[in-house]
């Protein structure tokens, strides 16, 4: 087996264990996650799997390894760095029991950005579904969301996890963009809300520690986001509700429905 270990690449830490590192370290390029190693990727499309867009820690090999290991799944995960249009990375309107405020996909007319598509088999998809209780997996068809692969080809669509609680807005009503820096995000939220500080403390470290040991506190924090009127829709709710045209099996996609 060739490739390099996650430790050698600086990709080993899982945000589940180190919440202030969320969303975790992402690979520099496409690759095949196989156990504790990243291997060269031989192909970009895997017809025996389904494509899932990772906007947060699901693009972190250390996090994926952690999730799969819980269920003793050892099969590899292809990870393809892709150019995405029609979607940006927003801030989830809930507090995770893992100690962080996660990322959520939001509809966007802005410029494209690079994100990872992970190709999952049935068992792997079940694991990721189970790890995302605050999200609904939704099929986002092209052209609503365009996924361009490194060779210039585009997917007919992709699965993504849409937040059940909505996303935080930026004060103007538009979805707030996730900074990719958990410490900065938590600092800003705590500064903006005295009630949030009463629940979670005054520092990001206190926030993480309190959230990780108290599910009820996380629920109260999630409720507080709504009470502050900080919450808006992601724009992808119709797809999560199953109302979208062009879903898998309708002819607009070559990928099977695996719900």
C-alpha cells in the first residue's frame, strides 16, 4: 500500500475529539481514504457509490475515519476535490453535542468554491446519515447546484445534508457564511449574546466543554438562536422535504435512490 499516513499529512485529528479544530483539516487534493492512509485516486466517478457533498467535517479524513471506525467499517472512501456553484457554506442554527457549531449548505448566487465530494457505499452512507441527526439528506440536482470535477466534467446532482433547524443569518437576513474557524465563530456568537454567555461561558473553550457534557444545554442554546431571531432558511428546504424535481431515479440523475 502506497500513499502517506494521515498523521504525516496533518489530517489525523477529528473535530469530534478536538471541537475547536472544526471543520478539521482537509486534504490538499483528491485522494482515497483507506484506513489511516491517503492513497492516489484512480478515478473521479464511482458508479457503485453515491456522491455526497461535504461542507464541514465530513471533508476531514480524521473525522471520517473516526465515524467509520465506530461501526468497524474499513472500506475506502474516495474524496474528490470539486468546484461547486450555486451553494455556499453557512452556519448551522444548532449547537452540536460534540461541542461546536457546525457548517450547513446554503443556496448561493455567489462565485463558485472548492469543496469535497465523497463517494459512499450503502454501509458508509448509513453511518454518515446516523452521524447527522440534525440534518436531512437531500438530493440537489444540476443545474441548481453544479459540481464540476477536476477533469471538467459535471455531476448530474449530489447529496447534501440540509439542517433541520435552518442556518444563522448575517443580520441582513442572508445566510451567514461559516468562517471555517470555530474559535472565531464562537467568539463572535458569545460577544453578541449575554444569554448565550450565561449558558456556555465567555470563551470558546468554555463553550466547547459545556456543550460536550450537556445535551440539554445544547438544546437550550439551539432554542436561543431562534429566540434571538438569528435563524433563516438555507434555501434547500424544498429538496430536503422531497419536493424537488430531478431526484435520483427520475431521469435527471444517473444515481440510484438509496434512502
